C-alpha cells in the first residue's frame, strides 16, 4: 500500500494552510482538571492549562518523585493517574492503589488487593475511576477478577458494594464462574449511577466472553449487559457458528471506552475473538469482535457499529478508547468519533449515526491456505487519513544497520509470507507489520480541539506469526501432553518461551515448587490467564512435568472432542529482529504523528525514541518501540514519555513537532501523563514503570513544574 514516509513530513503543514490560532472556538469549557482517565470521558487527553507553555517548558523541573517501592524484575506501571481535590490516585506495579498529596507527592493511604499473596508476574492497570454523590466519594478499580469500590478518603473498601466491597467479574457471564479468567486493566466510564466496564480475557481458548457490562456504582449490582458474542435471536448471531456464544471467548473491550455524556452514548472498541490466530471453530464474520460499537449508556442497546476486521486472525484489536472530537465538514463542526488502529489507520465517524467522514473502501483480500480456515473475502480500508505506520515490509526496507544484519534478515524475509495487511497466517510464517502491538496501541491518541490535530505515537516493529500443529488428542492425558495442549502456544513446545513477553519455563523448578507452578497455572497473572477449568490432577501433572521433567499419565480418559480443541496453535509471539536484537526493518522503529482530522492529512511526523547504545555509535533518531500516550495542552505543548529504551519524558511543540525539552526518567515512562493545577501551579506527572522490551522496571511517579 503506502511507501515509507520517512524522513520527516512537514509538507502537510504547508498544504493544509494549518492555522493554530483562529477559526476554532476551542473547547467550550473545562479541561482544567484531570479527574477522569485520559482527562475526561471524551478521552481526548487535552488540557486547557497553559502556565507551562512552549516558551518556558525548557525550565521544567522535577517537583516531586514518589517511589511506590513495588517494582520487581519485569514489572510494569501503566497508570494514567487522576487528581481530585488535590489528591492524586494511581496504582503501583503490584496493583496497590495509592493516594498522594498531588502538590507534594506524600502518601495519604494505600490499598493492597493482594491479600498477602506474592505477586509473581506482571500485573497491569492503566487507571482508576472516581465517583462522588454527596458525601459518598469513591475510587473504583479492578485487580485479578474483582472490581473494587474504595472510600476515596481512606482507601477502605465500601462494604455495601458487591460482597464486602468488591464484585466478582466472573459472575453473570452465563458460564461457570470458577472456570473463567477475567479482569479489567482499563477503567470504564461513569454515566449517571452506572459504571460501564469492559474486560481483559484470554487470547486463547478457553476464554471468557467479552460482555460489556454496567454496574450500579452504589451497590455493584449488574444493571445491563451487551453480548459482543451474540446469543440466539440477537443481531449478529448469524455471523458465528450456532453454539459459538457458549464456547468462544474474547471480542472484549480491554482498551477502554469513551462517553458522550450529552447524548448518552458510549463508544466501545472491541478486540479479536479467541483464539486470536486460527478461527476454524468460529466461521463467519464474528460480530461484534474488532468493532466500534455505539451503545445507549442507560440501557446498553446498540445504536450503530462498525467492524474493522471481519473474522480476525491477526490480533487486530482496536487498541485504545476512541477520541470524541469535532471536525469541520462543509464549514460546520460535526461531532465525531475517531478511532485509531493497530494497523496504523484512523477511522472517523459521525457520532450519532456512525456515518464515515472519510471514505472506506472494501478490498478483496487473499484466502487462507490453512486447513479449516475460511477468511472474509473483503476487508475495509479507510482512504483518509493516510496510515501513520508503514503497511508492507518490502525487501528494500530490510535493516542496513550492518551488512550481516541485512543479509540475515533478507534471507529470513524471503522464506516468509509477506504482503501487508490481511496476508493470511501460515505454517511457514507470515509477516505482521505493523506488529501485534501496532501501529497504535493502548496509549491512544490526543486531540487538540483548538486545531483539530490528532496526535498518535506508533510502533513500527514487524512480528512473525507462525501456525504450528497441536499434538493429536490421544497424546494428551499426561503432563507433557497437557503442557503442549495448553501452555505451548506461549511458552513454546521447547519451553523456551519468547522472552521477555513470554518467559522461558526451562529450569522453572529452581524458581518455584510444583505447587507454586500449579497455582500460577490455575490463577494466572499479568498477561497469562489462569486455567481454572483444568482438573487438579491435570494441573499437578503439568507442574510435575515442568519442575521435574517427569511425564505422568493422568487417569482421566482422553478429553472428549471439544469445540475449543483447535488443530493449530502458534509458535509464540515473535518479533522479527536482526541477529543482534534490533528490529529487522529499517528505521523509523517508532514515530510520533500529528494528523489533521478536518482534512485527513498528516501534518507532521517524526522518528520517536532511540537506543542509547546506538546513539553512541552515531546511529541516533532511529525511533524505537514506545508504549503510553500523549497529552496536548493549550500552552502549545505535547507531553509524552513512552519510549522504551531511552527512558525519556519529552515536550514537543504541538504545531511543528520540534523537541522543546526532555529529561531522563528513573525508568521508561510507559504510561500516559496527566496535568493538573494546585494553588496556581501547573504540574505534569507520569508513571515511570519501564519493563517493556526487557527494559529496566521502575515504580516511581514523577511530577514536573516550573521552578
Ligand atoms: C496466552 C499465553 C500463555 C499461556 C497459554 C500460558 N502462559 Fe504461562 N505465562 C504467560 C506469560 C505472559 C507469563 C508472564 C506473566 C507476565 O509477566 O505477564 C507467564 C508466566 C508463567 C509462569 C511464571 C514464570 C516465571 O518465571 O515467573 C509459569 C510457571 C507459567 N506461566 C506456567 C504456565 C503453564 C503451566 C501454562 C499452561 C497450563 C501456561 N503458563 C500457559 C503466558 C502464557
């Protein structure tokens, strides 16, 4: 599709006659606090605060640093804090909730949901929800399979919410709760007295269904459910096999949602159905997976939807809550919803009707050659704005970092299926570019209502998706067979995993006892979902096999054929890297983009992030993987951390992309910053959690202000 747009494009700036100051009324009111995830229910990450501005941002200094003390090897901290009445609420790498004095960074209280259990692996949380009614002031957040309601003043659970202050998210899904693994890493939205919430579930089967749910904020009672995998009689039911609603999971909203309070509409982006990469047991287009769904916030009734990927087998989840924006069409402002994608596109729809504001074309795409897989014949592609990430990894884009790296990558590239978006997964391996983490990712985009510019940071990392045949059923009822069946898709058949995303389990017996491994297998943690449905005997056999190498047969007869037993799995989540561990593709390896949503043009684009050791060798400005979103302000500044390797927190001129200021954080700022004002002083704060791409982990919040 598109060619590389590297180096910097400033051309659009000239073409669009971009004018930052006049014409737009700007935001009507508000945008001066940060009480809500991403700055508000419209999720535009915009602040009207302007004390820190493009002229003085170079003087920014650390005002306070708070170390949560919870960092451990591999941990992450992705929280976008909220600030209410001078108190900053955030989460730690171990998912404790902390309340800090937002002016000084001193601790008021903390709440630990872990109940004494050891936190063994990455746990993720991207934010919290605040709600008040009269004297009732509360914080909501999810850890493991519980949604908690805490007293905002003390951090104590509100005992009359759910059972003793929490709701079990496994309940009410129409399946046996004990067999389900579900949590929520991203806050939902508050509408009247409802908390509307999505979920994170497993990407492989078994997986919980991705129901969208509304809970009573006071009591925790479930008030409505929207089935993203439709039940009999519901719209979209015919896009699945007839019993899929009983055994398929996913199609969940893990990325968060946005609310149009005035219209009472909630906009819910969903991810793929599980299993992500092979869909023989979910023939059909699979509504409402990979869809942007507009629901009535008070009832959960669907108003419109748009499906971006039919029958997804590429893990093309919508990765971030959409931005509720206003764009100019024929001289008037139209309320719209803009949704970024992992593939590097932006979809813009009229908010009430779902009418696309830029043309979308349905293109013929290749069929699968894999046994049992039937792909959709056509897929949508928006014609504008142009993609903000390269779309095909061509041979002329192979890394030229060293001759050896180039030759090695080129040789491997030639063995893979490679044709850009919608190239089917294959046995020989298919290049996924942009990769499973975008393009766009969970940090999402910021929107400036003064100028109609949408800011989005992007990864440009290729991954290789390779399908492998699972062992036949008769080999299963033993520790090793069960391991191959349930665990090898991530930890690989040879148990080497694909670190750091999927840890190696070789020598795991030196780290954990068999019973600890059993507990991890059953309860999961972080990106690994638990296998609560496995019988105790089966779990013990797997744990024995992993810790001692002994392959015990289990007494139960071979599992009866089940619709969740699939012929193919994958050989792990593999980034396409050169022999030295750098991206196989030529830079930029990450970019930051400003897109004019009135015209659909990219106004500026810069490489984003660096590898310090390559900079030393004279290879700077490469861009790098980056996670965490931007914040744009009326002071003319775009604040963003996100870059994995250089650990920098940056301030760019929002109209040109010029770097105005940067500082090195204690660990990479893989989170979205927040900005707020206390006593006439503007602060900007970011979580420095690191832990991505094997980077050093940290556990500090750092707040900056003018001296
Ligand atoms: C969908 C992918 C996936 C599957 C399937 C999976 N795991 Fe994991 N596993 C992970 C990830 C990811 C982690 C690391 C947790 C984190 O950091 O988020 C992990 C961590 C672990 C750990 C802890 C490793 C350490 O060094 O602390 C153990 C033990 C483990 N898994 C065992 C299993 C077993 C046993 C199974 C099969 C019953 C299994 N896993 C299936 C993804 C998976």
